[in-house]
């Protein structure tokens, strides 16, 4: 093995690096990768493999695999089998860009961070190098480096290009050469949860009408957007109503009505075109295709569509044979459907039951034993009484399964309120662990009286572990549970300070928080987005519980309220949650009914309106190095039900139409 740069081939070195490397970067063999690189550089074999349009010597990969063992094995998975001659001097920029998907590099380095020698010590610099974008001291650092002018803001920096990169590497094309400023400016921003999906996912609903598919679709979309995974619902009924302006009767859904079947198939194709545009062009991560999809022919069409576009597919089948549940669903939801403007209960019930019979003729449930045994899906049987889960593929699908197994449709009420007014509230201080003020104790007694008057069956009471919520709950005279994750947002160095003191002592921090309150993280503390991730177990428990009273804090209550009301990240930090008021939440068909109840006990106003940022303050707070952001903004799902685009499927044959075998 060579020990100095002089023994390496300058010709091959210049091809790999696009220029002469520094001696400090190339000297010695202090890491396994440096040893592998030194070994491969002593060879002059003019043969390389080509992933995308970047080049690396085949001998380098073989030697690094023998030295690094299993850690280097995944490198060869993305490379073509046939070698090609070296191209003339590829630039360092194209080499670093096209050699390997950086999202994979980040995952590999994160899984092996800190290892610098085989069996050697850990080095603390590794993770900082990874995030700073410099040459890493571990993993595949010498082979892969970031592009000039780019920085790694997280170990999965390239995830926003995931859809395009996935299509490139599945079809053997070249990696994208970058985006213009306009393209980057129009991107949707995503959170840490988005980086947990290695390719876009298409969730396909299956089931007869009135089985709760739309209920599950909307609820699941609301949850995924709340945790930061951009998700949108594509309801086929909306597309059908756009194509057929007036609905007459159940005859439209007969399987022998060829004209109607053609219209329905074309509507499905248009919806799938919009799914493709959302996942590939609008940086969406998950699309929910809300339709009956009761035939294998339709599901095979969707699978072929997903395969062509490198999407993962996860089916959610809702099965229900309880006539009482079906009748209740029809009366609660379908009577108010746009298909029935007259809303005559008897006529609606009769027509809709006949529509269900039309679907039953061609209904082919998922077959986990034979035909559909290789598909990823979950069967929800009788509104959550039983579940059948098959071949879950990844992290996000496991979260979907976990969520669906926790929700229920039983009537219940959730009460949200803050603690009584505290001593720090009177002083205008944030955080801390102060006790109740005299008016706060008065509110606790009023809350006890209110709960007794409501006569709530099997009410559970949850509090944080801070003194002010515990004192509020103790006045109720009932058993309560303390949750540490319900504690107020951690203000870090700003704990027990007033906003005026923060502005005087930390003016930059004060301005940064005003700029983007949801993402801003206090020095040594938390951001609202950190708080959302912390509160996810509470949401799961709330979904599976009955009647619950949650006594919490302002920021915590905002996060919980944003979930139930489907509020965006921009709206969440400014939701009004006043002291000495109770929010009564009643889940309904496709949302949540909210009622505000004041107990007529005076308290200070702790709400701070959203400031209007003028351009004069922006230069001070734009420095990326000073932004303590946990991730990027998640999408809201307030307008996530996709309406049809105004393009005609009859204007020209599309790939989907050819796939479906339609004549155009």
C-alpha cells in the first residue's frame, strides 16, 4: 500500500479530483477509506463504473469493499454491472454530484458516525463535519463531498430532491444537474418526518361505500401533516362530480352501464395524473387516493402507475358488515352529500343502499393468502374491532398502521384548558414552575363546579408535571395522571424572563423568533416543532381514549388544538388559548366541533399577536448560521383535498390512458 502521494497516479488522480489535491488531504492512511483510496490510486486500470454521469474506479470500490466489509457493500447496489471506459476529465462538481445519492450517504454516515479506524476510537468531529459539509473523517468521506457553494443542514440534505432522484436511479438516467433559483424558491418545505420517507408513497383506499374510507383518509391526512409529512387527499367523488354535474340515481354505478363506467375510469386517470404532479412536481410525500377501488383491474392499474413513477403503494381496506354502523354513516354523512341536494332522508337511504348493491356485484376484497399476498396493506374490520396487516415496507407505513390501530369512532368529548393564572403570569414571565395566583385558585374551584355539572361519564384528567397544573387538578377532587411530555415548551436561557427582558438581553433571538415562530428554537430550549414531536404520544392516547380533560399550558394547548382543528404551522403558534377558559372538542364525521366555555374568572392576557415584519429588520436575521431550526415547515392540510386540474383527458393520449387501454 502506498504511503505518500508521490506513488499515486497523477493522471487518475486528476480524473477523480479534477485538480491537484492538497498533501494534507492525501497523506497517510489514517482511516479504512484512506487506505482503500491509497490502494486504488496505485493502480492505473483504465476501467470505471458509472452511476448517473459521475465516475469512480471499479478497483476502488472492490478494494474499499474488502477493507470496510459490509459497510461498503451497499455502494455497489446502485451501480450498473457493465464497466465503461473513463471519460475525459470529469469536473469535481459533476463527480461529487452524480457519483451517489447524497441522501443515502447521509444515512450511511449517520449510522456509522464517529468510527475512524477499524476497531479504533470514536472522534467527536465526525458529526460536525457531516453537518458542516466538510470532508468527513468517517465513512465514505474521501469519495463523496458536497457541491461547491452548498452546505449540509441535516444528514439527509438531499431529501427534497428525492422524487426526482428516485426516478433517475431506478431508470438508469443521469442525476439532475441542480435547480434554478425560481425552482428552489417554489419548493414546499418539509419537516424531519419527510426525511424518513425514501420515496413518495401512494395510499390507496379500498372498500364499499359508507365504510368510512373518506373519514379515515381525512383523519390520516390531518395526522401526517401535523407531524410534518406533506400529504394530500385525492377524492375520486370530487372528480366525478366535476365530470357529471348532476347525479340522478344509482343507475350511474351499475357495472353494465358502459358509458358511466367509461366516465368513471377517465376520472380515475385524471386523479392519478394529479397524484403524479403532486408527488413529483409539488414536493408532496404522501398522496391518499380516496375511492372504492373494489376491483383487481383498478388496483392493478394503480400498481402499474406507481411502478412507472417509482412510488410505494400502501392499501387501506375498510371492511364493515354491521348494518347499524352503515346506516349511521349514511345518515350522518351521505344525507348532506352534494349528490343529494334535496336531502330527503328516506330517499337518500334507499338510493344509497342500491348504490352499495351495485358495487357488491364486482367487489373483490384483498386476498392476503394468494392474489394479494405480496402487497403492503392493512385491513380495518368493523371500525377497528380487528386488523389484518400485511408486508409493511418502511417507517412511514408503520406509523400509518400504528395510527389507524389507535383511532375509533365512539362518541366522546375532549376538554382542553390551561392551568389557573400563575404568579409568573402576573409578572409577565415565561416558563418556570410557579404556583397559582389567588385568581388561579379561584379558577380551579370554578373548574371543579363545571365538571360536576357536566356529569361526564368516566372522565380522565391529565396534567403536566409542573406545579401550576397539578394545583389546578387537585381542586377537582378526582384522580389525575401526570405527563411529563405535557410540560410547557422549554424556553432555554430565556426561562423566567419577560419578553421585554428577552428583547433587551437577546435582541437577535427575539427578532428570530418573530420571523418564524414555529421553527425558532430557544437557545438550550425547544421550538414549536420540537413540541409537536414530543406531543405525538399524547395524540395517540387521546385518539384511543373516551372523555378526557387535559390541563396543560399555552404552547402545549396550541399544538393539540392545531391537530384537532387542522391548522397550519404558520397558524399554530398564534392560536388563542386564553386563561380561565375551556375548549370543548367533539369529534364529528370529517372534523371537530369546538365550543369555548368561559368560567367568568378574570385573568391576565398572555396572548401575543403575530408581529408584522418590515423589511428593515430582515438583514439582521437572515444569516443561516444563526438559525436554530429543528427542520423545515410542515404543510397544513386545511386545503389538502385536491380538486381536478383543468386539463382534458381527451386532448391527447397520455401514458395513463395507454396503460388503461382507453381509446382516445
